[in-house]
């Protein structure tokens, strides 16, 4: 719906001129006009009519859909965020599927009761192609309309697309469950689709009783009748196993769907083209970026061969950044090209781990050169990384730093990487809205990059995407992505590739020209990876057999064993934000505090009490010898085993599911040897590995599970029963070499011109009920062999963070 009287302002921060809503380009600077549609949640929007302009900038299109007519201006972003909205922030790594908080809508009319919040990246048509697609002949919808519900297009989708949708829902179960919003996946009206991508309209808080995989199986059972014939029996058996409790974890469900996708994907062929371009830019004399394939080359891998593209943005000036980015390219190319590419032996968990290891190898090469050249402080060199590698029916994206990857289909353009900078960290920790966080002076400072610290403190992100439609992946440095240039130009410069109206070299050259003319403050590098998907002539679609439905072995989920033994009542994941019952901890703590305060006052105010207590305290002190300073702190495993050679934690405890342990140290020793924090991670590769935080000394943990994949048997899943009380401060990740405090940057110096410092990464402490993964090798040496469990391990309600940490970080390259 267009309002002739409404104007839309140019998103170019150097222009921001008003334009008629019907314009496609700014009439002043010719920048494509950015149409940012938003979804309103909360109370108060019902009082407005379509066509109304709210708060002077938001045009109500219909129902709860609004158009931001001033997308170049930051929205209203209050500092106080309601607790029921924090899941949007903490699920920022899943922004491909989950809409993000944009800001709060405060009407100028003074409606005090309105509590309207706006979501961006909601499933709303923001682009409608004017040309008909060769493969999708349906009439195009209207801009501003909601994307269709999954159930409305289910019957018309091919088998591969249906399995892909189910796989995405299964991948979302664990992260949504951990934030208490998994019931979103049980509400068909909230499940929308955009081609091959599942998009959620909004998040729905879970009821008091947590949703279960049995309920998910009941919902999916309703879709069996409309399933493609080749997967109908497969889906029927899958739903039966879900309802009967045979599938106990979302990891098992994902593994079964992976089997189906692997077999179904053989009925399609995928061909690839890769093109790269890099340029120093108008304001730089040297190019610190690097790419693979080499600059200007168009590569067409042979049928069946994997495709590989890499972009690195060097940090540390000409003397370091250029060296670091090229070292990373050479190391990664050598490591990744040696990985097997046999579709029959395709294993996503193994490949994910191998890509992480290759990234760590590149990190170690750069870090070792830094150390050998005695580089410290601002002289240390490093680089960002984005890498795309294909395998079977999937694309694997590896990412460190703030270089980005965009996924362009005929329907939309999505940023699929989350910058490793301070702004993004504030968001995923639930402390700030992104549009507010990026306004801070240090928002673009990196929290990690290759080469800045040992690999023990590096956390590369590896994601995988099922390829069942033609698409283009754009890998780029921030010389192009800054100031939303990709969002502005993807429709005119990248989308025509999919319709054959432009080739990759022409598109790549145009993108570099846009980076230099519209930005121009940095080097610019791009890699375009174009994928086409067609039916296979050699392998026609075959019906998936129910005999292929062997559920992977997995232990029952921890926490539920103490609650019930009935399989039908088993919860797939305990919620981190909710407890099974409220306990009067606050009342007990208050009583203890009052008793302590009364004792202190009695000692000082009541005559005779101090005279009676002091002699007693002196006698107790004389009967107690002071411990040796070296053993007064946490005893090491070696000290404990001196009296008993068989008493090492590794031999006493096998970390079997259900066991409860206590850790004696909040740090582990790596191979350097250096102390690194004991970080509890949210997921097992290839899921999200963002840390919950540091496990403090004295923490009591319950073993939940061990990696179901034999290739990953060094990982264990744990739940925090009780966080420790010693060393109870956030622990920074220290650089490889201690360094003095760097001098502050001169006033007015841009982040892009600042040389980096070694990484220092503070993390919050874990909370009771947090559940995540640790490497077994990191846990075993820290176990207290003399620990005795005095109470059951339960999941109390998790309290929200009370303060925002102030991290020290690497300025953006």
C-alpha cells in the first residue's frame, strides 16, 4: 500500500533527501531507496489506521506492518529492555530466522498506555521482482505483505524443500528452548517461509510446562498427508519416533533429517562459479586485504568438485596486515583443499570440526610469527576471515572478525554472519539493542581476529546451509559492507546474476566501484560464489526408506532423570530462564543477613559479649595451624594424587551422564603452556558455540551428555547446578604476550586507522541452570576427586544479568 502523501528519505547518510514513495532511486544522489518494513508487537498499534504516520516517521501499511520512512536515522532505543524481549537479543546469531529488536515506537500523540516495539528482519515482502522467474511462475506478491505460512505452501513444495524446512525447525529447537521460546515452533501462524528459508514472525514465550519434542511430532504429523511421495513414509516414521519418545534430543532429530537430506539431495546437481576482486581503494596506498581464488580470476569447479572462496581483511598496517591476510589465505587453502569431498562419506560434524581446526592452524601461524618477530601491543598483526566451502548439498561458512557473508536469493538478501565486535556482543548478551549499540564510539572494535592470541581463546563460527535453490553468496570486507552498501545495492548489482542478465566479473567489478565511490575509506575485497541447482539426470528422485530411520545413540537428557522416569514426560531441554518450582531463597538469604547483622551489632553494642567471644576466638586460632601458602588455594590434581597414585580425576571419573562433579579451577592450561578460561559453550559444532561465560572455581556441574558423534568424543554437555563462589569476577582472555597499556588514539582518528591491540576478552560468569558444552580434556584436570554431593542437582530460575561488562577489544581494521 502506497501513501501518495508519504515520503521516504534516502538512507545514504550523506544525502537523506526526501523522495516520493513510488521512487526506486533517490532523486538527488541516485542511491537505491532502502525500504525497511517492520513488524509491531505489544499494545497500542491497534489505535492507528493504515496510512497513518506514527512518531513522524513510521508509515502504517496494514495491521502491524510499518515502513520506516527515515531508515538513515537511528530509531528510539531505550536502555531498559523488558525481560520478555531479551530472547530476541540473545538469539541474534539466528537472525536469518529470528527477527531482531529494532527499537521502540513512541507515538507523538502522547498515548501513555502504548508499549509498541518494532522488529526488523521480520518475514515481510520487502522486495518484489518485476521479472518472472524461470523456475517460480507464481504471481508476485505485494511489498509490505507477510510471507506465506509454511502450512499454506507445504503441499506445493518439492521433497528437498520440505526436508529443508523441517531441518531448519529442528536446528532452531535447542536455541529457542534454551531461551524459553520453543513454543514458537509449535504455532503454525508464526512459521513463515521465504523460498527455502524458514522465518519466524515473532517469538512466543513458553507456558509454565516446557514444550516437548513429542508435541513437535504431533504438529508435523498433520503435514504427512501433504508431503511429497518420496518422503511421506520417511516423515511418518520420523513423527512416530518423536511422539513415542524414541527421539529424545534435537541433535538426534537433526541427525535423522541430515540422513534424509543426504539421500534426497542426490537427485539434484549443483554447479558453481567463483569470482574475486580486491582493490586498495582511493584512500589507502597499500592493500591489506587478500582473497582466494586470486584477484580477478573466474573459477568454475568441475562437476562434483567442491568450491572454495576466502576473503581476509588484514590488521596491523602495511607491515603486518598484508602479511597476516596472505598467511591466512595460504594456510587455509592448503588445509581445506586437503579435506575429503566424498558425498557418500559426508559427515557435517566432522567437516565442521575440520574447518575449525584449519582456522586455528591459520591463527597459530600468524601468532607464531608475531611472537618470533617480538610484536606486541599495536604492532601485532592479524586478520579477519570469511570462508565459503561446499560439500554435498550444503554450503559451509566459516567466520572470524567483522568481514561478512551475504546470502542472495531471488527473494531477499540476508547477512548470515554476526560481526565479532563489541556492538554485536552487547546484543547477544542481552544488554542492548543493536541500533543503539552501534552508536557507541567503540562499537566496531573487534573482540577477536586471527593471529592476535593463541587458538585456545579463538572461537570461529561455522554454519551450514542447505542449497536447494539458485543463490549467490557474497563474501566481502568492511570496505564494501560499511554504511549498508550491500543492503542498498544487492537488487541492482547481484540479483541480476540469478536471471542471467549479468555475469560474475561484471557484478564483481561494479561492487568494487561502489565500495570505492560510496565508501572509499578502506581496502575493498569481494568474492562471489554463484550456485545453480538442477534436477539430476543420472539420479532420479527415489523414495526414502523407513529402514534408514535408525535413531543415533544418545544418552537421556540430564535434569529430567531426577524429575521423572516416564519417557512420555521427558523434557528435551531444561529452560535456562525458568525453574521447575520456586524456592524461598530470597527469604532464607534475608534471614541469614539479619542474623549476621544482629550478631555484629551485639558484639559491639551489648556489654560482655565481646569479652566472652574474644578469648574463645584466640583459643580456636591457637589450635589451628596456618596452611602452607602453596596449598591454601585450590589443590592441583598432581598434589591430590601424591598420596594415592590412582586418585587423578581422569581415572576416578569417566564423565558419564548423570554424574555430578565440582571444578577446582576456573582456568585450564593449554599446550603453550598458558592459562585460558574454562568457557561453557552454548552448542556443539555445528551449532552456535557462543560462550555462556566462565565456569568459576568451586562450581558444581552435572554431566548431561557426551558427544553422540564418535568424531567428537572429546566434548561433554554439562548443566550448572551451582556456580562457584571463589574467583567470582569476570575473567579476561589474555593475549599471548603481556603488553603495556597502549596509548590512546588521537582525537578524531577513525577506527579504521587504529592499529590493533592484543585481544582481551572478558566474559560473564555462568549462572545456575546454564547448560552447554566443554571439551573433556579441559574438564578432567579440574575435577575435585574428594567432592561429595550433598543435595540433588536442580535447575533454579536463572536471574537476568545485572550489569554490562566493559570489555577491552581490538579496534576494527
